């Protein structure tokens, strides 16, 4: 490798995850940390730590100038952006490259093509992917005509949104105008982009996504994941492979993802998300995430690959070193996201200091975390504490292992959603496979109904 | 940690076939405790290395200014329900929810506290008139810190 020193422009568990691969490859690691994270677990594990700014993300993890200044000061030659924060920011990628550093991620053209959700829809259409009925709207009359064609319920989505942010459900024409207005106001405030579009809402939809890696010429897929257990469009449980999809259909979804990647001349690691309609067995393109995902470990577990290592290798020499024959999927893996929140109190956030923590260990169990005894969970960032990943010979084996592993988790000092995960995993409808995106909401509603 | 998940898995595999119920491993970089728990194992890990800060510590972070947290006779303290960033307006540039002199009821929203990327509204909690605003826009507040004070309306 010509790359020697990797700067990590992120925090939390993904920073620990990236550090681990840097160590494995003998690369020096530098962590860019905010004031709140100077004593975090990744700060202790990195070879060096550079202060990027105050605790608030806008002044640290989202501050392009501060981040690049810190990377240059540390004499790093490459930047790994992780997920969230600046990972899919075109200006950041351009600034990293302009500073003479390697950006461990896609090209700016790729980021531009998928960052704008409406443009991504256009590319998907050009690449021949199935799309949920929908489109852009500019006037109330437009919206009414389009809504008429799509039918209710439907979703209004922010063009600058994505990752579950900036969408609202509309059930009837009477709500259309007010909800669209609200969506425009919120999109303007949150993303600085007032554009919204409408899309059909699939009632019994599953969230299925394909892991891609490409070098601009060759694009490979590393199988499907299912992330249907979600709350307010935030994923909680993810698994690979996606269960209960007929062989022919899952093959088609993977091919569609590859076709999309080829059309974009995609470079780097990315995920193409689809909505799969359980009733009709049809699938629709949703969006593409041009970065490593939170849920990447389930793909690693069944493929034996280290996806961060593949990202580094690709960024280093510009060519894929994997070929289709290197991709062999085996077994089943499920991941639970342990968050610092009180799920019994309407998921109230629970920042604080973890006084003591016990995690499960052993064959088939992986824990990706930044939490250990005495770790603090600042109120400024997201609530993800740890990901527990269990791998089994088949889905039932993985579920049983994960449920057992979760019951060994003990976290003191802050609230966690451990018991929610155990309840969700051990319900018979989950064991039967293929729950849809309403599963968690239904579970919470049924629980509220029976005190 | 210079100990990977694979390493821990390997150690657990070895321990599993032994008579031992607990292993404690301590180096200058980390401390690891593995314990038998039912049919599986638990791990407790502490990283002992200290962060290697590239920049010389410029100035020690200023200790957070001590914020008034006492009640004042005759006034109602509106306290932060949780730790987070306090915002006085629904979005940047918008007028504040309340100013000094505003008449409020129990449910009047007086600000937003952003915690872990979630927005939580803070309400007045009592009926009356705002007489003092202590927490500034964008300020980091502790749970229980006094945000504002109000004079209770005559019953």
C-alpha cells in the first residue's frame, strides 16, 4: 500500500471499527475528535488524536475546513469518513482531494448522482430499475394530479433527505396540501433544499438492500440484507441474507443493484436500497447510500470479507482486487443495534456515563462498540452504543444465538433497548421470517394495548 | 485494543473446554475479564492506554460556568428536562418561542432541547408571566438546570 496514515473523520463504534482494520494492515491511525470525544474509546485506541473543534457536530464532525486542517496537521495521507456526518458530502470529498489526500469513498460524480434523491430516481430509471410510482411536484395543482395518479397512502420525501430523514406519510387528499407544505418547510430547515417529491407507500413493504463494491468499471454485489425492523425509518435489526425472498426474485434485485452501479460507474463501497412488496413480490428502487453502512457486519459475517479493508485497498490502488468468484456467502447473520434510550418511555434518549458493561463473547458472536466501563455517551451525537452480531448455520440458529447473547448484555448507568430486542427476536412472526417495516410499530401498539 | 474479536473468540474456545470459569488478562494497554455465564461467556474490557493528543493541550477546557440552579422565592423555576443543546426558537432565524413578559400556560412551549439528534420541546409547566431567561440560544444545558423563571398568575 502507498497509503500509510489514515485519518478517521468520525466517532463512536465506526471509528473503532475502522481503527481495527488499520491496525490489522499495519497502517498508522489518526482520529479527529471533538472536545467531547477526546477521551473516548477510539481516542484511546488510535495512534494519534487531533482535536477538530467543539462538541457540537456543526463545529466539529460537520466542519469541513476544521476536519481537513486537522488531517493535514496530522500528516495523514488518506481520510476515512465512516458513515453519517461528512461521509456523503460532495464538498468534503472534493476538498479532501483538493488538499492532496485520498478520500476513502466514491467519486464526486457518484456522490452527486445519489445524494439528490430525485436525481438518483432519474438515474435508476435510466438504468432500467423498477421505481415506485411517483415524481417531483412544484405546485399544489401538480401535487394533486400526481397524488391522484399514485393513489393513497403515499409518501412525501425531501430531495435532500435520505437515510430515513425527511419523509411523511399522507393518507388522503385532504391532508395533501398541508402535509406537503410542512414537508417543504422542514426540508428547507433541515437540508437547505426545499424540493420534495411524492412516492407510493407500500403497505406490506420490506426494506431489502444490496451491498455493492465497484471500481468504476467492474461492479460486484455482495448479497442482500434485510433491514425491515425499523422505528420511524431508523433501522434496529438487520440480517443477511434477506430471508423469505424467492430465489429468482433475490437474483433480480441483485442484478438491478449491479445495473445501477454500472450505470453510475460506481467507485467504492455502496448500498442500493429497495422496497420489496411481500404481496406482489415486486421491488422498487429507493435510494443509494454511498458509504459504509452501520449494518455492514452482517455482510462480513456471511462473506468472510473485511469491507473496510476492501475500501482501503480500493482507495489505495484504484482497482478492485475481488472478483465474482471471491464472493461466497455462507450461513446467516443478524445484528441488533443497542441504543442509549429508554424504549419504555417513548424512546427517550439516555446520555450519560456507562458505569459498567458486560458483553457476550464466544464463537459466532461479534460485538462492535465504543462502550466500555466508564465510557461516556455525550448528548450531542446519536444513541448507538453497540452492535451485537450473531452468525449461525441458518436463520433459526442465528436468532437463538443472538437472543442468548443479548441476555448476557448488562449495561449500567444509562438505559438501553436490550429488552426490546429480545422481545422482537423471540416473537413467532419474526422466527417465521420476513417481517415488514410495520413490525416494530405493530409490536409497540400491541404492547400498549395490553398493559 | 490490540485484541480483536477473533482473538477473544479463540480464547473463549480454549476456555470452554477447560475447568476455568474466569480469565483475567491485564497488559499496559487493556484489561480483559472473561466469565462463564450460563452456557456462554461474557466479556468486560477496559482500554488502559491514554489518548495520544497531537496538539499540545492549548488551554484546559474552561470549566462550565456555574449556572444558577436555585429557586428564587416567589418565582417558579422552569428547569431543563434533560441534558442537551437548548434552542429558544423553532429554527434558526425564527422568532423565539417566548420573551421576557410573555404570558404562558402549563403547556406553552418555551424552547427545544436537542439530545442525541432528537428534538424535545420544553414547556413552561405553570401558568404565569416569564420574568427572566437564563439559558441562551444554542447553550448546552444540564438536566435540571434553570432555563427561565416565571411569576405565577394569580389563582
